[in-house]
């Protein structure tokens, strides 16, 4: 799990400047290690359109052995037979969802020590901790937690794989890794750029450097 979390690209059609299939294909070429289909927000696809795009993105991931995770939508995750699901604190009962999805990957958002402890207890495989920095992508975020929140979780013996999320880019990812995260999750730092491949390869290079010089 930890190695997959290194560069976790999260995206939906509303986040992309161009065709999301092209964006993901380039991001995979650039070196992302995991993908989350998060079709959400103003103008997001629904129903059949959401399913069809999900299928196309999933097959790109499968062809490249990249775990394909669905955000929020458990039924879609099961219909696509996705590799896993990511849920937040308001998206349902983690232990019920764990029973529902069996051995699929279960990611849970956590903003503090109590939420992280609860997520571990109820069977999460990894936790997404944030927001690390200010973000314009998700409008209903909690207040900025910063990389120190990850450091605090590690100091309190939270050993589960952790990925930081929220406003992360090449310039500010190092403190997130140094705080003890196994990787970074991000949207705009790849999806909003004209060259997603170049963006992803620059990011994975900086992430690997951060681990080497820890
Ligand atoms: N989608 C996410 N992915 C991650 C990841 F693990 F990838 F880092 N961490 C956190 C979130 C946020 O999840 P949630 O709080 O439910 O909000 P939303 O459903 O709007 O994304
Ligand atoms: Mg959610």
C-alpha cells in the first residue's frame, strides 16, 4: 500500500483542462502511482456518463497496474469492480462499508488524531490527511491542518499508510513527506496544467528526492 501512495492523482472531469482520459493517460506516463476517480462538484457527470468515463479511466489504470479508487460512490465502485473506495467522515459508516466491499482498498479521510484512530480501528487501509495547505479545489474543507498534523499522528503511533492532501504542489510537498507521509495526493497540480505528463514526472522526482534526503 505505502508504495502506491507516493503520487496519488485525484481527478474528475470538472478538474481537467482537456479530455480527462488524455489527462490520466499523460499522468500515468509521467509516473503517478495511484488514481482516484472523484467526479464531483459543479458540472460533474452523473449516471451513465459518470459510469462510462469511469470505465475508460479504469481501463487505463488496469493496463498500467495503477490502483483505481472511486471517491464516495460505493455503488459505482462495486459496479466497476474498482480496486477500492475513498470515503470521508460524512460518507457513511466505515465498518459497514468495510463489510460491503470485502477486501477492496478502503481509504478514509482524517483531520485529527481521533478520526485517524477511529479509521484504523474500523479497517481502513490508508488515511488521507488534510488539508495540508489552502485549496481552491474542494470548497467544503476543514481548516488547514498542515504537515504538522501528520507528524502528530506519527508521534501518537498511528502506523497506517498516510497520504497528505490539500493544495499540494512541487514547491510544498517536501514538508509533507518529511512529516511522515508515505505520499501526496493532489488534483490541480496535475489536472489543471497543459502538460500533465511533465507535471507528474516533476512531482514524482521531487517526491523520490524527499524520501532520499529524509
Ligand atoms: N477525496 C479524498 N481523497 C483523499 C486521498 F486519500 F486521496 F488523499 N483524501 C481526502 C479526500 C477527501 O474526501 P472527503 O472528505 O470525503 O471529501 P470529498 O468526497 O469531497 O473528496
Ligand atoms: Mg467524500
